[in-house]
C-alpha cells in the first residue's frame, strides 16, 4: 500500500525554508523575511525586516537561504530599517508559531510545494501589519538535508550574523539573536521610587535611551521619543536582573522597550531608588508627557530647564489684579 504523503511528511528529515519579500508601494514599505521549519509544529528560526528604502527589495527569494539570512541581519545591524514595522512583523510570526494547527497547515503546504495555498497564509500574516490592498508578495521554498543545514550553520563565518548590540552586549541575558540592545538611563526618584534591590521581573521603569551613537539616535527617532531637541523617557519592562549579593557588586538590568528592542543599564548602588512607570501620570507609553509627569521627570531629563508653570503665572496675574482693585478702592474712599 502506498504511503500517505502526509504521513511521510511527519517523519521526514529535511529542513524546509521559506524565503519571501513584499512591497507596499503606496506606503513606501519594503520587506524581507525567512522562515525555517524544524518540524511541522514550530519554526527553528525566523527573521524579518521592513524598510522605507526600496533597495531592500533588491534581493530575490530564489537566492540561497544563507545569503538571504545574512542580508536581513546586515540590514538590521546597519539600522536602515523601520523598527516599529519590523517589530510588528516579528511579533506576528511569533504569535503564528504558537498556533499549532495553523503552523502545521502551513508546513503541509510547504512540503507539497503548494505556493498558492502557502502565499494566501503568508499574505494574510503580513497584511495584518502593513494594511495595503495592493501588497505584492513573492516567495520561494528551499529544501535541504539536516546534514547540509548543520554544515551551513557550523561553516558560517563568525560575523555572518552580527548581533546588533550596544553597551556591553546582551551576553548572558538569553535574548533573541537579532535583538537590539541600547544603552539606557533610568529616572531616579529618591522619595517614591523603588530601590534596585527590590526590583522584580515585570516591573516597569521609566528610562531614557542614551543618544550615544547614530544607531541609538535612529531608534530614538523611530520610537518618536525626540521632541524639540529633547529626549522623552519611555516605559521599559524589566525582564532580567543580574548582580552579586554583595553591597558593592553592580547590578545589570535588561528591560524590554518594544518587541526586539531592549534597554540595558548598570547600577552600582543597590539602594538607589528608580522611578516606576505609572500610566495615570506618565501618559500612554510616555509618547507625550502630561504636566504632572513632566514636572516629576524634569530633574532627570537631560538639558531640561526649570521655570514657572502656566498655572503659577495665571495665579500671579490674578493676585496682581486683586491688588490693583484694592488700591483703587482705597483711593476712591480717601
């Protein structure tokens, strides 16, 4: 009896790879992605990048997967991409990988080389983020043995996929290979802040991305954190804390700013109190600070000058009017 093709795919040893590119000309957005299956239930790895530069669309899906992977990583390393869109696409692939039925169905289409059915799924995934009815998607499938796959990985030069890391890197933190780690500075709050030694995973801090390089400045602009030459703070969720037990041992803290974008800083003093993010006073993701939050953050904001608030000026003017009226009444009764 002839084996059922689907049963054959469940035990096959080959690595299935999808390479794809897309463009939304009306939005001036161009993207590349690569999906590598380790089985019919999950990705071995995946990567994607979106940019407003049309030259990103130059590499075609028929190129070898190693060249494709290297190209995407290099674009991210150079910083020539749209961080928001890229993070959204990556997050979309991550969510899809957690849907067992959906990813199994996609794997079946890939194994059958059913481009029509495969592209329908991929088009829907990408267009949930891009939102362009004229989106153009091109894909290619590459199949190789486990041994060839391992050989390619082992034989890749060390700089083939440079990790886009700053400020000491992300070694030991276990973040994704293509993560962006930026140097940040937390806001100190001596009265109502939380001491470093009490910080826990999932705590949300207010931090400034340090404009110490062109790459950091690029992400500051991409996240809309620059306003009239002033850098605004952003919320960052603590995901890892590393440090010795002694009082004099510094503490390394890694916090998630956006999908795939992290902030890292080191605190030498464990007693230092850091400001926690409060959505009620600090605004929606601190894209725009309200008056109360701006006043609280003012002391820590770089280059921020103090001055009278609008309410203080109005109050002083009101008191001046009352004083003038009082003097006029005195003269009238004289």
